[in-house]
């Protein structure tokens, strides 16, 4: 067995803070450490007051701190035998935190239910690691990354297993249901889960990105699962009637988007999404107890066609400013176009919302605001991308038909929401809507055993 | 036809057992056993155990409830979902009927079930009849069966009851009670054809009774409390009219007013009064910015006047616009990915500062985002809504109710109250119950304006209430979380100075940080530990340390010759006091069946109510954090309300006996009624047979 060593090394111009047979800290680990510590710290301080008076207070805090430490180990691990236990233990701790009060049967079930997915993920990961070890004889991730022959069938098997593991962790369809059924958890646990644990899948794919990149068809499969989940998660989110399940479905959708970015070969963009979404969602969860004001607007209010055309134009400008600020090319023949497209849709929606009525004064202010929004978005993405740029993981793919279909679906669904009021009505259409509604409603329900059907079965 | 009538009345009978549950935007305290109030307390408790506290339902109920919850969540949503339940505007049964046929969880792909759902009658009542027959429920069991369908999912039923009985401005809701039962019974019929068993099951658990020990323990606590408080109230009452007070304050009768009143009085020559916090003007407020319209008066009253509240500040429109923009990007497809990425950093910063510097962050937030602003308060359109004659009547009525008809100070402050908490679904339960679970500042402002009008003063003078020209009425807001008082509108420097002198340093050190903290689950104790309702002049209670456990309603029996003021106090505020008291009482007695469990796992559904975790029956009542210090140690005490009235006992007896609602409360022991008779200076207890029994102090 190799003796652990620690030193500062530079390979391929990539600064690595620490490389040993046990730990490996590069830019990716650095970003993850920052995210986990920040979120972990805020949630711990929050919980100190929020959980006060709870019978399991000390147990809870101990588990919470244990979980955060475990996550830190996981993102810095290099040795397979550190990464794997850290991965498993953090999920085990999460499941225990989710249960919180064992006497509450629905909650105990939800924990066990999540654990099923985690176990599957863990086993896949274990086998994948074993395969990598078996093929290369190396016990560390970094060494394996260099030694593995990518055109090997076994490598493909290992990568696919790792993909399943990542999908379980990030609640990607069809492994999403544990997350939708996880709301029996105390609020801070949900926050940590949605800001930290679910990102594990993305982290895994990014860590092993060099192995995935040569397998373009595997990347396309990843993309399709991602986009599918992004769409269906968004639909469920819009239909939910309670705040926390809405947030959970939203996470499913966002994770889908993040995984899709991985599938496009845009790993740094995925890191950016993972970080910013983590903070965004943790904040929403922690503040979910105060969310009693009705939603005041939706994107569907009808507008005249002139503001739509102007908005499309502003959307183009916004997306251009986004590309300028983020340092990505505005027009390219590769998958970066996908990101620009998302920025374009977002800026168009932004402009449309401000531009209630078409007037010159309104239009000028909308122009500036939309431009600002595009810039902000670009800067935000660039902040993280710059940090992980030494990893050289920006590997945009050539656009294929699946990418086009994926993007079209994202666009169509958005347009459909906008045009909802202008769509033709009629019995048949109403009927179809009804069928879809019921199907989607049923599909987005938590597992029935994780529901407290008789409130007297609830325990605190 | 007779059959139809019969079913209708059965349905209504079944609903009688259910207490309404108000939505989160204005939580009103109710007795969860309201449906059993015509029974003696102990008996009602037993019924409560049988109907609401059972945990071992037949297993089939699980699936029935799962499906019911799913559909009720969708139908009763008031602003969470963007894609809402189709056909919802047609009412519960009609919309559900259109959708249920597609629900594979209900028909389970079984052809017979599919046909049954497809051919459901358009009339919810006849569907109930059909299902009752199909389920082989005997005619005399029908009412009980329907009742069990409600009480086996009591939370959602409570909310439906609220919608049907208390939100009467919506036509869709006229058939809600029938619709609700129709949905329940169809789901039951499909998933458990043998649901008859439910009746037998209920018979087996019905025998369970509340332990006599618990009742005895409660009684001894109550006696002990009464002994103590009557002892405290024995002394005072001597010094009546001294010199003219510098400021007179009118507070709400809320128990949280009492400690503040004592503190102010101890500062110097100040006089305080207790009166229902809507200041006797039943209004409805229409907010032009949020377009919300709500009643600002006790729910037992009907608001007659719609006051339009409009704001001037430009920044409110901007804040509203930003919010709209945010939601437009969040609640649609695709753009939410960009939104999360753009706002991530901001979210992180906000989350950090709200957690480590809550007080400063919230102060900043209130300054820029919230609408509270004393420099440019909102405009309230009083004259459009209330005629000057009516204004005069309200003014006279208020002063009479307060017992303030002479000896006016130069400054009289009407103090509405509100709470200020962060990240708290139960915020409105801490607001003014007399204002329908809202902030009381508007009522205070309106009454102050009315009382300052020369025309009103003229009228009052004619009625024998002479207010000096130098007297000015002001409106203030008492923040019960931070225990601070502030004037609602800016006023000249001298008066502000006098006001500050009286109201400085009322709050405890940590209350402000608790109020601002989004991680705080116990921002304030609200009305916890409430125990008594005292109707008497302030002189009686002034020197007693009441520990913030008493509702204080000012009342001077000598100024109320015909007893009409006492009558309205007992019918209004005291009944509300009893609602509040029973909400706390039962929420504590069973923190799950009547309370709503711990806040840490709560989930807000439809912006209207609380579920526990993934999905559950609606949790009505108060969370444990409003009742308990820790999961194991109680803060509130389980006591029934002791109503202590200083008035001749024959006058009280007449009122109690005339009104069956009041008679019921006393004879069924929902409250204790104690009289301090000023004529012979003795204390009497009204027994269950409504006779008086003399209380020997030290031997209550």
C-alpha cells in the first residue's frame, strides 16, 4: 500500500492544492468545499435556534455536523476507499436525519425509502470503483483517470454504473421519487439535502468527466435523461399545491438541467448551476415556513403581439450580453448554443413581464433592464466557471438531433405557458388537459406510505 | 322528494360535529369541540376521543385518505399552484367529477369502476344517496356513517366547513358541504366497498373515556388559580378618581396588553382601558396595492363598511413589480434555470445575513421592502364608507364600552396591536383576534380620526359626553412581539415627546431579536397561559400582578344601568375569549389531534393551512412551539377560562339566562363564571345549575 504523501503539484498547468493517495484538492474540490462549508455553516447556525426545544436536539446537531464533515471528506477524497465510505455514510446520515422521529411511521418509511435508492446508488458506485481498480490496479481516482483505457467495454460498464449512482443521488427520473417523498424531514435537513446531497450526482459526473468525454453517445444519453427530468420536474413543480413538494419537484427539474449540462459536455456550467441552485434552494427551504402569500403573477398573462416581438429582440440582446459577460461565444456550432438559448428564453420572458403595455418609455427602460439581467446572469455563471477553468472540462459537443429535440421541448413548453390563454379551447382540448393533469398529479405524489393519512399517527 | 330532504338534513347534521378552521392569512381561534358545546365538558371530551383522537383506523382508510388529501389539496389551493385543477370554477364536486374518471388510483383500471365514475350523477346529493345504498348503510346508520367520513379526515373537513359557513361571498361554495361528502363517499365506495365496517369499528372504540384523573387535575389547577387571583383582586378598589392622567390609553382586551398597561401605569400618571381591539367599528378593508379585501372586526360580527386603503409611496409599486418579475421567471418552464443561477449569490448572502445578523437584516428589509411607513401612512377612505351620523354612533358606543365618558386627558391613545415575526406561518394567530386575525392599526386610526371630528364632538356633547377641545385622540400600534408602542401617524414634537415618555423601554432585551429572526420558532408566546377574563374597572386589577394571563375588559357597572353594555361584553369579547382559551386548552391536551404538532416538519399547503411532512390531514390548532417550552415541558397550562365579572349578580344572572349560548357555556362547564358583587362585596360562583354559590376566600 502506498504511503500517503502530500505535496503541491502542478500538472498540465492545473493548480492542485493537495494531492495524496488519500486526498485530492483541486479547483472542483475547492468550489465544493466552499459550497458545503458555507451551506453547512448557515444551516447549523439556523438549526441551533430552529430546533431548540426538540427532544432530539443534541442528536440532531451531532448528526448534522457529522453529515457536513462526511460531505467534506467526500468532495476531497482521492482514494476509492475513502470516497466510497464517505459517499455511503453521508447518505446513511442523511436518511437518519430525514427520519428525525422514528415513532412517526410515515417519516420512518420515507427514510427507508430514500435509503433504497441510496443503496442502489452505493452498490453501483462500489462496483464501478472496483472495475476501475481491476482494470488499472490503481486505488485512487486521479490515477485511475489517467490510466483507464477509455475504449474498453468494461470502462463503459463502469461509467454506466456510475451514471446510475449519480442519477439516484441527484433524483433524476426514474430515480426521483425518494426526493418527492422526503418532505417529512425537518426543514433544515431539506435545505441541506437540496443544497448539498443531491448535488452529489453532478459532482460524481464532473469528477469523472475525462472518462465520459470520449463516449459521446453516453453523453447524449445523459443529456436525454437530464432534459426529460428537467421538463417533467418543471411540470410537476407548477402543479404542486404545497410549498415544500413544489420546491422538491423544482429541485428534480433543476438537477435534470444540471445533468443535461453534463451531457452537453459543459461541465463547468454544471458546476455553476449546482452551486447557485444549491444556495437558491437552501434559502427557499429555510424560508418556507413564512410562505403564505399567494403567488401574484404567472408568466401567462396575455399581452399584445408587439411587446412579444420587441421582447424577442431584447431577448437576443440579453443573450448576447450574457455571452459577453460569461465569456462564452454567442454563436457556435456546438452545444454552447444550448446555454445561449436558455439565456435568450429567460431574457425574453424577463422583458415580456416588464413590458405590460407597449410604449416607448416602457420599451427603453425594458431594454436597459433586460440587458442588465443578461449581464448579471453572465457574470454569475462566469464567477464559477473561472474558478474551475483550470480543470479544462469545457468540452462542448457537436450538436446532434437529440440536442435539438431537447431544446425544442424546453422552448415549446415555455411558449405553451405563455400562449395558454390564446390556445383554442374546446371540449376535446379541455379533456386532454384534464387527462394530463390527473396523470401528472398522480405521478408527482409522494410514496403513499410516506403520507400521514391519519393525523393521530404523526409524532414529534 | 322526502328522501331528498332527508339526505340534505342528514348531511347538515353530520357537519354539525365539525368545527371550522380559518386559513393561515387570518387564523381565528376556535374550540375544536365546538360541535359538542351543547354537551357537558366531560362528555364532549369523550366524544372528542372517539371522533378525533383515534390512531388505529381500519387500514383501508389509509388509501381513501391518501386520495382524498390529494384532491382536497388541489381544490382548496389558494395561490400555490400555477397550473391549477381544471374546471375548479365549477365547484368541488362538479370539477372533481370531470377529473376522477381519469384517475387510475381511483378506478384502478377496473371497467366497472370506470363506468361508475363516468356515469356519476350531476347532483352530488343523489350520488351520496346512491353510495349509501351501495354500501348497504341502514337508514338509521346513515348520519353516523356520514359523520365518520368527516371525522376520519377532520382537518380538511374543518377547512371545508370554514369555506361553506364563513366565506359566504362565493357561489361555488353553496353546495360545498354536500360536494365534500360526495367526494369522500365515492372514494370510499371505490376503494373499500365494505366500508360499513367503519360503523362497527367506531362502536368498539366508543367506549374509551377520558380518565377522571385528568379532569380532576384540571379542576384542581383551576381552583388553585381562582383562589390566587381572587386573593390578588381583594385589596385595591379604594383610590378611585385621582388627578387627571397625562395620557389615557385604550388597549385591546388581549392578555398581552395587561403587562404593558401595568408598565405604563407604573411610569406615572397614566390611565389605561381595555376594550375589544376593533374599537367597536366593524369594517372591511380593501387594500389597493395587494387588491386584498378583508374584514377587520370580530368574526361574529358582520362588517358594514368597506374602507379603501391606498398607499402613496412609489417604492411599493417597484417592490411589487420586482416580485412579479421574480415569480414570472420562477413559475414557468425553462426560465427558472436561469433564475436560480442568477440569484444564487444573492440568495446565499441573504441566507447568511438573515441567520447571523437577523435583527439588522430584518430592519433593512422592513425599510426597503415592507410597506410600513409612518412618514407617509396609507389613506383610509372613512367618509366614503361611513356616514357622519353612523360615525357619531360608533364614537359614542366606543366611549360607553370603555367606560370613558368623563375626566378626559389631553391625549387619548387608541392602541391597536399586531405581531411582527419572520418566517412564521402562524403570524396571523398572533395578530388581533378582534380584528379578524389582522393588525389592529386601521381600526385605531379610523376611530381616532372620527373622535377628533368637530361634528362628532358636537354630537357627543349633546349626548352628555363632553370632550374638552384640547383633547386629541391618537392611534398607535402595539407590537406584541417586541412589546413596543409606536404612533401610526407622525405628530407634533411635543406630543410625540409625551408619548415617548410613557412608552419607552417596555420591551425585554431579547424580544426584538426574536421578532426579527427567521430561525426562531418561538418568537412570542402569544396568548399562552391565558386563564381568566376580567370584566371590571381597572382599579380592581391595577395593583395585582396578573402575569399576563388575563383578558381585561373595562367595565363600570354603575354607568351601565340597564346592563346592555355588560350583555354585549359577555356575548362578544367573552365568547371570543372562550374560543381562544379552548384553542389553547385543547391544543395542549392533545398536541396532535387538536394542535398541529411541531413546526419543524410543517408544510404549508395551498397557502391556507398546515400539513405535516409530505402530505397529511390538515393540522388545525396551534403548534407545539406556541404551547411548550420544549418537546417535554409545557409553557401553557390547561385551564378553562375563569370569567370574573364585577357587577351585581342578579344582573349577570339575567343575561346568562336570557342567552342560551352563554347559559350553555356555564351549565356545561366550558367556562367558570365568578361574580364580584359590588353591592355586598362578596364573591360568588355560578354553579352548573346557574345558581350562585358564595365563595369563601382561602377556601375557593
